[in-house]
C-alpha cells in the first residue's frame, strides 16, 4: 500500500554526511551550538562574484504549496531527508532543513511540503508512481525525486520538463553542481539535475576507508602521503591488500574469520574502481551528443589490473560471495570484517560513516579511490545507481513556480543544510581528524555519473559489473556482443529527446 504523509521527524541515522569544504579543527567541536544561519540573498562586501549571488526577485506566492515527492524506506539510507521536516529536534541536519524552509516560506509566502512514496522496493524508488500519475495527466507534484538508475528512463519517456527551459533556474550559479549536471544533459537538454538542495545523491557516492592499525602493523606508512605525492595508485593499493590478507585461523581456506585486503559492498564496486581510473562507458562530443567510448586499450588494461586483484581469494572479497555461507546476512560481510579490524580497505558510502565511527574496533581513515597510474591527474569517485536526483514532471501546472522554488531552495541550502553536513563531518563526528576530512573533500571533488547507467544504455550499462562477477577479463567478447545494440540505443536516446 502506498501512503503519503508530511515528512516525519528525521532520526539520528540521517546524519549521513558528505564533505565538500575545508574543515575546521577538532577544538571547534566543543564550541558547536548546532546553529545554522540562513543566508540573506545579498552580496558579501568582500566579493562581487555574481555566481554566488541569488538574483531571484522579491515575490509573494500567496501561500501556494510547493509539493515535492520524496521517498521513505525501512533502510533509511535510501530515504530522502533534505526536503522537509516537522520541527526542530536539536539534530543539526534536521534543524537546518526546518529553518531553511521556514525562512523561504516566510520570505516568499509559500508552503514547502514533502510527500513520501513508501513503496518497499528501493531499487526503483518512486519511479512506478511517477510514471503512473504523469501518464494519467494528474497534477500531483511540482518536483519529484527518483533513483539515478531509473530517472533517465522516465526522462526518455517524456515525463519531465527541460529544466533549461524553465524561468528562474540559473545553471551558471555556484549552487548548481555544474560538472554533474553537464554529464547528465543530452543534446543540451536537462531533464533532471543535482544542486546544493539535494543531499541523497551525495550520501550514495562511493568512498573508501582504510584501517590505520593494520597499516601500522605492516609498517606500510600513511596512504594520505601517497595522495599528496600523486602516487596513490591501484598498484600500491593492491600491494597493501595482498600484504594484509592473512589466514588467521590457519585452516588453509578463506573464511569469514580471516583478514582481507579489500572488502566490497557488491560487484558494483568493480565499476567504482574502473571509474576511479577515469574509464567511461558513454562520453559526449562538443554538441553534447552521446557517444560510446568504452572500447579502448585503457579500459582493457584497467580491467586487467582489477581482475588480477579480485581473483585472489583473501586479497579481495565481495558481499555477494558470502550470502548463504555465513550465519548472518551476507550483505553485511564487508561491514563486519572492517568493523572487527579484519580488512585493510572497504568500499562504502557516506551514510555508513556513523556506524563505522561507533562500531569499528580500530581507527580508520578516508582515502580516495586509487588512480590507474601516476600520470592520471585527478581522483574520481562514482555516484551509485541508488542515489537520487530531482526533476519537474510535465504535469506540473506552473513551471515558473517550480523553477523559482528550486532556485531558492538550491541557493538557500548552500549555507544551511549543506553546511550542516560540513559542521558534522569537519568537527569529528564521523572522522577522526582534518586529514580524513581533507580526503573526503578530495574524493567528492571528483564525483562522476555514468550516463550508460543513468539512461540504461542497452548491453553496456551492467557490463563491467558482470565482468567483476565473473572475475575474468571477458571484455573483448562481451563488448563485441553488445556494441551494435548499444549504438542503436544511443541513437534511440537522441530520438527520444528530440522535440
């Protein structure tokens, strides 16, 4: 049964943070009063950078309701938490959401309301309902959130308005995530996006942790030094992983009592690693036209590197390998191994940091996904397919109103809800020091979205995932079998987005 209700008070589990700014020192924690200030839409006396100044006009919307479709699941990491809340609780993120909305509501005479889809299937959260009410031409919402792995399909069906054609939205402003949004557009059309308003997308971007005690035990040094030197590569990480892999009980087999090099949330981590190498499935030309770019020597060599590690039992392990083989939920194998100090590295997400901070036996550090080699200039991390982006449905009766509110929320979130994340992560709530905060900043500076996943391009969207599952570099034959279908689907994608 689907139930819609105004957002209830968020629990402490919503302290799932993302680091984007330079952090203050640990001493600041004692002085934190959990206050978050609403910016005043005015230019700083020290800066005239117009990209940082809202140019929204004064407006009275006569008490109109801004209706936003969110999502709620018993697994709270899949729920929206940035849209609305019932009141202040003393929890910094919840209160930032409340005060931001209150300021906007009072300033523009509006009411911001979140309605949560409670369907229990998180994999395509909100998508079936969005399709249902839009195809029925029902005026239900002004803005909707949907999972990354299905929002592209909804756009291809013509269910969303082009955000670039909506008044008041200004993608040149700093509160819009330019690199992310540029990667999501097709033929200069923007049917969904990310901004400082959206936080569920940030909470599902991959991060990597390492066990500081194990690194010390094996006298491996500090991986952050490698990052600073530009030498944090997959070869170095693999060496550390192989050293850490130990048969603790001496039974000659790999079991869940051993120590592992790297433990991973799912085979999806294979694609997270290739994304860290700068490997892309779909690229775009100068006219914003998508093109297939996966088939390259760099891709083949990158997969070879990864297969060489993940095919070694003990050096690497995925959660799927333990389902039905342990006396607990195998999907938590990686958490359990890392929490007990039996893994050098783990692939995970920001929303899990709270649990690690309270449950890890050893101190951990945050480290970017490794580069392919030292020549690679930047560190990259992949946004998971279960992150959420937002869109304006074509059944919205007043796109100008939707655009105005989206711009206002994106701008006001910069110094409120997004900063609330900074306050938590920077002041040692879930990290130990400024070093880890710096690594979070570096990691999230390189968030990338894969258009093949977003738009479900036939054959290639799950190709690297499947190779990771097989633990064999079958790229040449796999690609040959799907190339024609992928090219045809890219052509169809362009046709879907033509006027």
